[in-house]
């Protein structure tokens, strides 16, 4: 699918502001969330874009979808540049905000084929803002380089270079692209693996857990300074194993009601207390789907507001 198939071509429309909002707010949010990794910021970007449109003659807009995309991306780039400074003072590790399919947000956006998994959002943090912009437009929304150049105010050649650089940075992580929800075989395999993990985790079973771990797993937790948790990433197999089977660490999680739920288009684990989500554990599997490569534990209550089970 090319950018023109996405609707970047010239549109002949005569819509009111309310009609534009209803038609393109989900599109704007989809871009903003992928760029920023936080729901609140993405919602603010969408709101700001359409507030600005209130003061602009709509008849002057030849291509509403492209205009909304450009407005959204510009705001995201500005926020990302300032967010990098803020994250330098963030307590502990910063992880993207997970988003559940039942969240009260623009309807059906999670069903889009360009859905990006939670693990991939984590990986996007490695990219500079402009690299991320090019990569998201190209990889998630399938825009061609000409349209990306127009949206970002750059040359086609520059956009190609930025995309190639981004692919090189993430080249070893291609396997984290999401599996379509309709792939029942993959879902069944994932559920089985999650069941094995849950049993091993609750029983502190070292042998069973060791069988589940990849050769070089990683464990990252985000408490945001609000909740005590593992402050630094654990990237050694022996350390991850000890962490997940310890009787002194992560004890609160074992006291919760543990349920499977869909987060960012994939089946993950949520930990509930009195029916309220208190923690979320997102996992990334190895390419063969047989082992767990990475663990992302979200404990920061400020980032759990859009997970409902």
C-alpha cells in the first residue's frame, strides 16, 4: 500500500470542522501515539491540531488528511525534542504507556493492520525524533518517500537516508513486528507460553523458567519514581532468571489476580488488585515464538490508566 492509497493524494472535499474531526481524529491519534509512546500526549496533540483548525479557513486546505498528518507530526517532533530532556531526569527506566483494546479511545484503531506492538514502541526510543518520524510514516503507514518529504519539509534523498539509518539501528529487531490478531495459531502458541511462564513465576520454578528464557533475555521495569521497582535493566540471563524466581523480589505481583489481556494488539499479562490493574507485563518473544526475549514491566500508575480488563 502506497502513501497515495492511504489518501495522501489531493482530495476534493468540503467538510465542516466537526466532520474533519470525526474523519481524521483516529488517524491523527494513530500517528501521535506511535511517535510519542504516551496516550495523554497523543490525545493532547490531536486536540491541539483541531483547535488550530478552528482559526483556519477550511477552504484553503486542499488535502485535509495530509494537512492533519503534517500538523500532528510537527507537534510530535516538538514534544519529542523537549521530552528527551525531561526523560534525562526521569526516575528509573522510561517505558512507553501501554494501551489496552478496551480503552475509551478512538474506536477500532487497534484493529488497523499497521498496529505497532509494545516491544516495537520500546525499540523506537532508540531513534532520534526525525528518524522516528520517517520510520513511522514509512513502516507503519506505508507512505512513499515523496510524500514523507513533503510532510516533513525534507528532500526525498534525505528521507531515504534517514529510513535506511533507522532500519540499520533496528535491523536485528525485525521479529518484534506484531502478529495479526486473526492469526489464531500464533495466538494459541503465545497463550500456551504465557501459561507456562505464569506457572513458573508463581511457583518460583527455576528449571521451568530457565526453559522459557532466551539466550540473552532482558528485563526492564518502569515505576516512574512512584512505586519501588527494579531500577536498572537486567540484561544477563542468570540475573533475569534470579529476578523472576526470587522469593524476595516482585512479591506483590504474586499476590495479585493475574489475567491475560490484549495490549497494543498482542496478548499480555495484567495484575489486578480488587479488580483494578496495578501492573502490566508485556513480553517480546524470540523469532521462533518458543522463548521469551524481553520483559517490560509497567508499574507506574500514571501509565496504567488506559488498561481495562
